[in-house]
C-alpha cells in the first residue's frame, strides 16, 4: 500500500527569480570590491646593484610639503626639497617613489617621479639641486601626512 500524503504539508521552495537575483547581487558585490581596491603601481625598473650601492651618496634635504589652491580651485599638494650628490659619479636620472598612506598605515598612492632628469639636467658630484613634486589628485583616505620618499632608480652618465 502506498504511503498516504499529508495534504497540509507544504514543500519549501525558493523561487528561481530570487535565486538569480541573489547570485547577481553576490557577483556585483565582488566586482565592486575588486574595482574599489587601490591599483598597484606598474613595476618600473628596479635599482641595479651598482645603483643600490650608490644610494648612500644621495642626500635629500629641506623637504617640505605645502598645499595650495589651483586656479580651478582644486587642492594642489607639492613636495619641495633638495638632492645632493656626495658621491664620485655624475648622474643623468634619479627617480623617486612617493608613497602616501592612510590613517591605518595602508598605502593609498605610490607615484614614481623624476627629481633629476632631462628637464632639470644631470647631477654632478658635489652638486645640489632643488626639486618640486606636484600632486593634484590625492585619495580622500590619505592621512594628510608627508609621503615616504624612496630612491627608485639611478642612471649614471656614460
């Protein structure tokens, strides 16, 4: 004899449109999280062993951070300072990484800029040159503190 079915018992089923909506919501949240992460800086040339050994001869001094309003009423932050070559070799290019952090110590911006190069001319032994690094688009999460300045590349004169 077949088992009698209980007419008051209901099967629990989730409607198909609700399942599709839930999956699409999860995909959308995952995409939003992925796109909101800070973009990593493209890796540039790294310091050669020769350049790494020469970094000790480069001295950054008188670094200051100032904020101004631009002509378009936007905030412009600039880092100014001087670089001195206390070593025996002439330099054609020196690039620096400016690393900005948030209140939790997380990197929010890493930007690589030349402080010695074709525009400013090379840097001879014993010479000091001023530099200026303008930033017009800093993330809102930036902690308003000065960035970490790290020598990223050195190219010697031939």
